[in-house]
C-alpha cells in the first residue's frame, strides 16, 4: 500500500501522488523512519513494560513531564539501562510536536495557523507515524480474518499452514501476524543500509537490541495472543500520549464513543479469538461465521476511530480509508 492509496497528500496541496512505490519507500525512510525512529523505540519499550506490568501502570508513568529520571525511578531501573537512552531520544521527539488547532484544545485566538498539513509535515510526523503503527496492526488482523472468511473458513488458505505442526486458528493467526511484523520491522529500521550515514546520531540503540525487543520470546498459546494484544496496546499508548500533548484527550472517537476502551477490553481481541478458535476446533461453522462477522464489525469501528485520529492530526485535510496505511509498507498487509 502506498501513501497515495489512502490520503490526498502527494504534493501537499491535495493532489494525489503517482510516484513509484520504491521512490515512496525511500522518501518514507529518509523523512519518517530514520529521523523519527525513537517513536518505534518507545513503543517497543512500552511493549516490554506491558509484558511485566499492565496498561494502568504504564499510564501513571510521568511521561508528560519529560523527566527521564522520574520515569526510570518509577520503573525501578538504573541510568545504565537501555530504557534511559530510549526515553531521552523519545522526549526530544515529543518536544517537537506542535499542539493542534482544535475546538477541543486550547483557546488559540489569533494564533491559529491553517496552511497545508500532509504526511511529511515535520511537526505532525510523530503523530502520523504513531497512529500508523497502530493502524498497521489492526489492518493486518482485519485482513487475516477477511481472507479467512473469503476462503470459507479454511486455514490452508494461509501460507504458514503447511509449516506448522499445530494447525489451530490461534497458531496460524500468530504465524501470519508475526511474520508480517518482522517484515515490517526490517522494512522501517534503517540498519545496516543507512548505518554509516547516521552512525554518529543513531547508533546508541542498535538494530539487534530493537530486534530483540520486537521478537516473540515465548511459544505458549496465551503468550502468542499476548504478543498481538500488547502490540496493539503499546501503539495505542504512544499515539494517545502524543495526542495528550496536543490537548486532545480522546482522539479515536466514533459515533459509538471512544474505541480505546474496546481495544483494552480483554473480551475483545483475546476473548473473541479464543471463542473463534474453539468453534473452529469443533467444526461449528455457524458459530465461527457469526464470531468472525462480529469481530470484523468491531475492527472496522476501531479503524473508523483511528481514521478520525488521522483527520484530527491533519486538521481534517487528510481523508483516510479503512484498508490502507499512511506510509509505504509494500505487500505486508496482503494475504
């Protein structure tokens, strides 16, 4: 998927770009993935925190103070820990965010500046990138179940089916999801291709460290679902944190309310996938069909909320569609 598939951006004046996908990728690497990599680092840090604590604990950490020492103290970690460097780099990015002109935000009076806002607007890239990280994961999940549905609920429609001894729904879902997350990681992390160019500023948190943070560590079934759920929550956390800096506390609103509660609800992703897996195991096609349909409806509601976040971040100048991302990902979303 490329940027022109989703947004009226291109030249920043509402004209859709017809650029070659490879050119779009190079543009995204140089303008987004390299200079704003601390957003990815922070998300992976939150992911690891969620593996040990919970979302409520993470939400109480003093990120908005930009005080690295205070956050590290609450985490009970020393200054020599990897998270110290990740936080320092992340806070530099956060300080570059410009609050949005919004009826929900401050009273800007004569200070409101409209102008063109597009995906490479420097003061908005942190927001767009963070939202995009969340959307990528949701679209992968959505596309998996759409493919499952279109192939009459048969798992052999997935390429990982023949490579797994355990051919349960949960296992195939995790295999497909994890393969794409690793491919996405390799797509957006600049090493080793750009290492020499950015060695002096970006070698403090190296490729292998990030790869280890991104990797799945445990083979148990609950942990496989946990990997997917923590990934969603960590992306939600980082994106929501950035919106708070823009004075927008509930960016992912729909006509049905905020989608944050739905994403954090244990009965949604892990609960519904467990029910679908059980229905698949006993060949209850009617139940499986009902649950997949319901799950896709919920995912579309959440994606509607995420798209609303993109509209807010762009002063309603971007018009996102459900199935595409902001930045170039090649064929990662395809099944």
